C-alpha cells in the first residue's frame, strides 16, 4: 500500500509539472519572395512540423508567431505530405491565402509577453533571411526569454534571427557559442549565394559565433548551454529534441 501511495504521489507530481509547463514559441517568417527573383519562398514545412511534433510529444504547448503576425507563407518546394509529420501539421494548421499556402494565424512578436514562454524556436526557410535579422520585437522577445532562463533554438536559416540579438549587458547572444547554421557551402550548392541578402554562416561568425559545420545537407544539431541550433531541414527533429533536453535540464 505504501509503495502504491508513493507511486501515485510521483505520478501526480509529473502530471502537475506537465500542466504547469510554459509554452514554446515557434516562430516562422512572413517574407514570401526570394529576393528579386519573383520566385515564392517562406518557411520550410518540415522545419516547423517536425519540431512541433517533438514539442507536443514532450508535453509542451506550442504557440505560433511571426514578425508581423497573421499569415505566414510556406516555401512551396517544401510541401511534402508524404512525410507524416508534415501531413499532420498541414491538416491541423495549413491554409491558403491569395493562392499561397501557409499558416493563417500567427501571433505578432511585438504583442507577446516573453515571461509566458519557456523557449523560442525559429523555423527556417529562405524567407527568414529577410525579416528575421533586423526585427526589433524579435530581438527583444528572444533576449528576454534567454535571460529569464529559457532556451533559444533555431534551424537551417532560422539562425538568421540570432545575428543581431544583444543581451542586457550589450554582448551578442551568440558570442563565443557553438552554432550549426545553414552553411556557405550549402547555399552555394543550392545556387542561391548571389540571391541571399548575406551569407548566414559569415554573419554569425561576425557576431562572435563559432560555427560547427557538417557535410552538406547531413544531420547536424548543436547545443551550447541554452542555445540550440541545427544546420538544415534534415536537422530539424534533432534540434527540437536537443531543445527539449535543454529545457529539462
């Protein structure tokens, strides 16, 4: 009987802890054009869908945000519903607006209270290279979550969000930290070096980060304390798993 009571107490504690877990903020881009090419872009489906699946299975509520709020366009090259995580995500959140696929409802970062969240995660997709780097609300929310003990994560081009974030002491969030962003070599292999507003690997180095690259398009995710990054779409699930591990620590 005593063992059963102790087991029930332990299970109750676990359930209460899960109920009290703060949400993870999953951020996607609002930018829908690939430079001046006229080609559509946006967020990469698997880089939102796979992390969302990992977070939910770990018991964390997830809220979606973007720099502007509202509709977030999907990169059409990433629309692969043979992938089960992508399919479930799309069936639950997918929509169309003016002929573009995407997520209809995201919160504007400027309207959020950082104290509400346990972590912030930036999905990639080339669109992130245009609206993530210089967004003041994004920088403020991310720095606040980090400084209150939360975890910051990003995958592929998602680390574009990190290039200009300063902490309250004026230092760069990524200074001296290992990161695994989309590499210069991968951008060249994709044929988009000249299209990008900057090369992500170079910009992170300039901010003091220590890139840890792997072979093109292979899985590579790195955790450096409460900063977790992944190199490419293949790395999205692993990056999310490392973020959950960092939260549990």
